[in-house]
C-alpha cells in the first residue's frame, strides 16, 4: 500500500480527508499541518491521529523535504505560499496531488483577479479606498506576507501550480477552466476528488428536509458572494413575508456590517442576517426554513453548502459564470440560473421543488458523491497512476 503524506492547514474539511483516505489505505496516512505560530491549538481538526504541526521556515522546509523520499504520494491541500515553496523546491513533482481550492486562482491578481466580484460590489468596496486602507494593506502584506501575499508570493503560487502532475477537483469544468486559461501545464492530469462524501458531510442533516420557502443567500461575509447584486435582483421580486437569511458570521466583519446596513435598507424586514457563530443543530434549523438558495458567486465557492442544500430538497440558483452550475447541469441535477430564472417574469421563481425533482436530485448525488463511489474513484486513480 502507498505511504501518503498530506500537507494542509487547520481547516474543518481536513477531517474528511482523513476519513476517506484511512478507509482506503488504513494507517498509511500522515498529516503535516502548517501553522503560523508555536503552541497552535487545533481549532477544526479533531479526528486525525498521525499528525504533526509545523511552522515552515527555511530550516524546517529543508528537513521536511528530506522526509519526502519515504512517501509514495504527497497530497497538497490548497496552494498556499508554503505549499508553493514545497513544490518548487522538490524535484520529484510526479509525487504531488494538488487539491484545488479556488482562491489560489480566483483571488490572485496573476490569476483571475477581480473577475469574481460584481461591478456594484467593486464600486462599493474598492480596494484601498482611503489612506487607512492603504496602510492596513501594507501592514498585512509585509508584516504577514505568507497569510496575505505580496506580489512575489502570488507569482510563486501560479508558478507552482503549473509544475504539479495531478490536480484534484470534483468537477472537470474547473479543470478545463484552468487548462483553457493556461494556469496548468498541458501535461497536468485531472484527479477527481471531493472533500464532501455524502455520508460524511450530511451527518446531522441526512434526514433533514426543507420545510419553508425562505431564501438562503450566500455563505459568508466575503465580496465574492456579490450580495449587492443579489439585493438588486431580490428587490424586483414579490417577497411578501419571505425571509432572506444571510450568513455573515464567517469572513470580514467590516464587510458584514456594511452588508447588514444595506440589506436592511434594500429589503427591509425581509432581510435576516446571521451574525454570530451558532451550534450546528441551531444552524440546521435555519437551513430547514430555506426552500430557496441563492449563491451569487461568479466562481466555484461554497460547494459543500450547495450540495447539502440540494440534498435537503432546496431549489438552488447559481450564476452561469460559476463552473459548479455547469457541472450540476451536466450530471442531471435540477438547478437554476440567476440571470435566466430568478426574474419577475418567471411566476415560479420562488416556487419550491416538487417531490419528483427532489428525488431526482438526491438519486444523482448518491451516484456522484456517495462514499463508495468516491473511495473507489480515489483508489482506482492512485493505482492507475503508479
């Protein structure tokens, strides 16, 4: 069996990685968690036994690279600056499977930059709109360069992505986007991978069904949610008593505060922000109320949230620029376009899915991201790459 090294940050879905790979290659996985400071207490990772925390410096990078020969596969979760340094320094690039997260390209000025942000949002939240913002960005970039990224760091990430042999993404639409834009090498191979096996991510909501016609808008307090553009669309619809439940507890507090102010102005009593972290069971009660989901991202984002809401029977609206929209359409999921379907002329815009449509979507999800299918896919791809 192959010995596998995972290099990842302390994020909530890394436990899912351990869950999947341990089912296939038991006790063959070791995790290096890259952290910023000593005495880091793991916030999200709970279940991994073979784990090591590491601050990546020039000295520790050299020691880390020296251990790579004993591993058959090195899985990089996201392409942070630290991971890019690892790729660029290690000669055996064929060992790397890099799992694409999105921000490495979509939030990178040397990638797709601002294409994921709508015009209204860009106008209202300009970068460096005042001297205070410029000073803050200077501090972020040069005091915390690894976290926020200076231009050389952003370029390093783009350079490293081109050198990996395998790139892990759930849907091939994102892979094709990277290839068509020359962000990956012509030799880079597609490796189907998802952080979201049904049996793992739907714990606690396996039997939860949406019961109301409220709207779930976005997934976080980040500009790529394009809340302002969504407010303009929703204002044109007859919402009546429908609540627009908007999660803003994760992301930028400044952005969240501004969205709350504008949301109340634009949508009045229909607007209902979630501003505090709440227990999962309580959050699921909010989700149960949302038979309509609007994710106004122009890029792939919130994939787990989208899949979970589809499983629960929600009617999902996505932007056609989002590769996830085209992926879901391709596999037969009943999903809707914001520009084409979420319009006043569509009298069924806020009508919930039928039982038949819900059953169709759940059946497809089982076949597409059911645990057995995903694990078999990982095993077959790894074995065929040897």
